[in-house]
C-alpha cells in the first residue's frame, strides 16, 4: 500500500449529484485504498458521509467533518479535527472549486468575483495556513492543490481562470517557502473531465442531454478523443501524496489527455 500509515485530509470529499464520481470523492477513496486514514471534509456533510460509507464498505478507515472553507474559523477546525482524531497530518488535498456564475470580464459582477475568489483561492490559503505549522513541526508533509488547465490555456471566463492561475503561483511559493521543513507542495491541473460538476451543470444550463455535452467535450481531447475521469485525478494525487514523489515539489501536473499541447485553440 503506497500510503500505509499516512493521515490524509481531503477537502471537498463530497460531490454534487450526478451519474459519475467527482474528483474529491475519488481521491478520498483512492487514498483509503492505499492505506491512508482519511478525514473527508465538505460543506455538505451528507455527501461527505456518502464518501465515508464507500470507504468503509471497502474496509478503509475514515471520518467526516462538515466545514465551509470561506469561513476562517471553520478552516481552522479542519486541522484541529485531524490532530484530535489522528495526531498528525501527512497529506492535505484541497479540491474545492467552482466556475458556475463566472462571466466574461465586462459582464462579471463584483459580488460574483468575490464569491468565486473566496471559494477557489482564499479558502485554499486559509486551510493551508492552519495545516502548515503542523507539517513544519513534523518536518514532513504533502500539500496537493487542485488547479485546472484553464489556468494556462484559453478560457472564456475571467474569475475561474484567474483564481486557478493564482493557485499555481501559490503552490510554487509554498514549495519554496516550506522546502527547508520537508513539506512538499504540488498542484494537479485537470483538463476536461467526466465529473458531475462538469457535466450536470452544462447539461442544465444548455438544456441538452448529458451525452451531447460529453460528445462535445470528448472531441477536444487529443488522447483517444475521450475525457478523463475522476479516477485519473485521484491516481495522480496518490502518486504526489506517496513517498514515491518525495523528491517532487513545486510541480504543476496536467492530467488532461494532452489537451495543453493545444494551447491557444
């Protein structure tokens, strides 16, 4: 088992409803399959509980915590709960993000800018803020931030792209700042994925069948003309969280079927 004995906090371990599995849930499950004890965190405690049951049904070890990352008090509780229950934090995987409500630059309202930035970026920073002292004291730890290929490729909305670009630079900063303490920081940049957040919303907004959304997105992926799944993101996270990646920090890892080769399209 590649994560045996590790304590992993997965923020965004629940998911929106849909036909497929989301990135956060898949990652929590894969961490547990690889031997980690998982604290599954989500603002919707009911969906985190579903993730917990899936882990438990496979014989894994986990617990849940309801927390809203836009509230600093609640982000602090995440690290406190992990310490109280497990005594340490080896891995922090931050998978909270949203693009719904975003617009082109001249059309976006300031309130929506703030809402998206708070969830996608500020919440990540606040969560890490309280985990870092624990990892520094341990002289070890792995932080994995979920960004997006939208951060470095064409995107038709401004706040999501900007927030994800900032995640990239924050991850690189964290890697350099905390290297002397043995704490690693890397980011995963998913491309077009077949997840509920990606498919269900677009089908609803465009008032079309899910399979039409999938077909349009599949056609944009170089590798076999097929989107990835949450398991692809989860497997990348397992590698970055494991000791196999002990000499890897500051990396922005695309999981995108080669789509970034088409930068500019």
